[in-house]
C-alpha cells in the first residue's frame, strides 16, 4: 500500500502567453530561458507489506563448491511483512525534470532532493523458499527491524547520455550522520531470541573529532557492462561507531557484550564497488 498525502505537479511554461498559440521570433525565445521544466513535489509517507527479491535458480556452485546444496531451489529475500511493514517517512521530496540537447548528446535530467528528516523502517529482513504455487515457505528472519535515519541528500540523474560523467551524482549533507538503530543479524539456528551479533546503533559520519555530519561531494553511480558501479568521492574518510555491540543471544543469560566499537578514519576514496548478477 502506498499512501501519498499530496502530489503537486507544476509545469512552468516558457512564456506568460502560454495559452495563446502564437508564433515567437528567435529574439523572443532567446530571452525565455531557465523557465521551462517539470517539478514534482511529494509530501508523503510510504508503507508497504513487502519488498522481495527472488533468486530463481537458487545457489549454484561457486568455483566447484556447492556449499552442501545438492539441489538448488528458488529462494526469496523479503524486506518487511504483513505485521512488520516497510515504512518510509519524512518531509517533502522534490523532483525536477528537464531535457537537454547536450550538444549532440541529448539526455534527460532528474534532480531529486530528499527531505532533511527522512526515516526508513525496514520491518525486518527475511529469507524463504517458494512452493509450486509461488507461496512463501519456511520464512526465516535474518535481520532485525531497523530504523535508518538519513536525509538532506540531492541526487542528480542523467539518462540517455551523462555529461556529468556518471549516470547519478550524489551531493548533500546528512545532519548528525547516518544512524541505523536496532541492527541485529540472526544466527543460523533459527531461534527467535538469538543473534549472531547485535548493536543498538551504528553511526557513520565524516572523519575527525570536530565533525558530526556526513557529507557527499559527488558520489558517482554508473551502469557499466559488468553491472552497477559506485565510486565514492576522492579522499573520502569516515568514522564508524557501534554502540552496545554484543555477541550471542538477547536474553540476559546469553548475551556476551563486547562494548562500544569505533573505527576512525576509514578511507573510502579510490574504492570502487561493482554490483552485478551471476
């Protein structure tokens, strides 16, 4: 279910006489610049039962190793379910749309501005199989119901051609960094009250004692023949903090607390992440 409170579409036309179908000379057109385009404003909360990815052929052998799976079968990863729904909330999202001739390399430009207080609640992450009727079977939770707080980012997407070099460039500042609350990875024994590890909060921010925000100065995202390529800003460094990191179960008798874990000056500049299918 998607509940959108308000959708406002504004089409800003090149001339104040838009309704009069009259010929405009080149001189008149040359003065009507920077006025045309489409702006879509979303003031919304989004809620859905599930977001699913289906691996139709299951786990095939990797370099000759079948990892104890003699007969691979269809598998499903689900985010959220009917009782723990995936929710996205926050302020106003604005999308500005323009097309450009690009000096012979035309492109569609989509500029997306996220709200400052964007929050995502995953509702939990699950794995399951599917039967012959495509119903989910043996659903098992692998990640806790997390809350991810971020916002204030601007994404500029160019389709067709990309004079900005990458298909998507990401800019902006996330105030007080990216925060992920209630991050927990379930163990493989299937017990409902057990974890491989858990932390109350993960904070990612710019490196340095005097910094509290996380800045994005042109992170690049491109589609390449091998898949989706993500390139952080040159020289980018971050600090990572994990509060109340623990191993074992969630009951008081089973918890083995490690304490707080910090990573300072993690260098991401020069790193390239490529995501591809296999």
